[in-house]
C-alpha cells in the first residue's frame, strides 16, 4: 500500500482547495503529488468564498513563485505588535497609559527583550544551517515570561486569531474536526503522514488523539500546542496520540503563533517527539511554504515518499 499525506491548514481564509494542496505539495516535495496527498480544507466552515487564486492570507507567507504578491503584503513587526496589543489591553482595562495599569510597561519590556533574544538566536541558527547539517543544535529557546505571554496570547485569540476563538469557544470545533475526520476516511490501510500548520496542528492533534489511528509521521509547524493556555482547552490531557510513531515539531524562534517552542516536555512519551528550531524567513516568520521547504521538515517526507515522488508505481511501504 502506497503512503499518503494529509494536510491540515491553519487560521484564516484560503485559496481554493486544489490550489492550496498543490502549493503545499510543491513546497514539501517539489512537485504536485496528485492523489497521494489530501488537504483537509476546513476554510468553508468559516468563510463563504475562497480567496482569489494566489492571494495570501495574512498568516500564510507565500510560495516563492508569487514573490510579487508576498512583497505587497504588509506584516507588522513583532515589537510593534507587542506595543499595540498591550495598548489594547490597557484600553480595555480602562487605562490610558502604562502608568495606569501596574506591570504593563514591564510586560512590554519583557516581550521586546524576549523577541530580541529570539531574533539573535534565530540568526545564529540560520548561520549554523548555512554551514552544513548538524545532528543537534546547542540552542535552547528560552520560555517567554508567563505574565506577558498570557496577556498577548489572549489578545491574539480575541483580535487576531478569530478562527482559534471560534474553534475553542464559538462552537466551530466539532465541524472543523469533522472535515479532518472525513479527509482521513478510506486511508486506514495506507502508511500515513499528517501535517498541521498553526491552528491546523491543534485540529489534527485532537483528531488523532481521539481516533488513535496509526500515523508514521506527524509533523506540526508554527504550532501553538506548546502554549499552556492552548493545552488548557484541549479535549484530552497533552500526550502523543497513541497511534503516532514519530512527531516532529518545527518552529522559528520569532514565530509569535508558536510562542513556546518545545512540545517534548509536555507530550509523553518524549522519545517520540522531536522539537526542531528552524529558520522561516517569511515576513511574519510563520509562512507555510517556508516551513515546508526547510530541509529538516522535508527530509523524512522525501524519504518516506521517495518512490512516489519519482513517479514509480510502488514504494518500499507497499504490502
């Protein structure tokens, strides 16, 4: 039986399903994978019509072939985002400045300092990747301070990640999970890989945790699953889904959606989880094409799907 890969997209409206799947295929494999891949396309649950072809969602970055579109999209620098979101927090609390809400100024300073440190670490990581492959990086992402992390996460959900709010609190979760479940139907006997981006990583995780189906490789990119405030709302306590043989979690240190970058300490058994610090040079460090195109993300897929990608009729996983 030939392997299959199922994609689960993240926040925001998307281009039509067939084009989105092809974009992910080309980013991950370098070519369209035809019926060897499927897109769990849940955007219609939240949006009446898809984006125009090659129009970027605000969180998606964009593939290299549409650079002119990428360049036209304005992304807010992380430091400016921090300042704006904390200003909104002060306004909603009835304050008019940092002095009126104790600790807000310190929260902003802590976040800006943290973002600067993450940028420096990410630059160092990029230099190491350019120098050649390494089995292990000596870098460890420092956790974002708890108080500002909670403040920013809540504002992210309320004002920016409205699909996350709809998923957890707006009654859309069951329907979105149903799209993923339907996409997985009929693949019970095929060696399976699953990729989840952003909110899609949460949806994929919850479906796999519920089903317990066998998955050779579960890959999450730009995932917020390490954030305590997300874990608090999962249907089951954090753990590697029973059927998942290997879980690879990749994030850029500057990715504000990920915030926390290590799943391994919270999701047992830890030996099945690999946390990867990678560079994502999209404007917001969260773009899906840049994540899927990273060699550390691509390598296990290209190995599993090597025969399929070469256009052969079978592969090493055939029964």
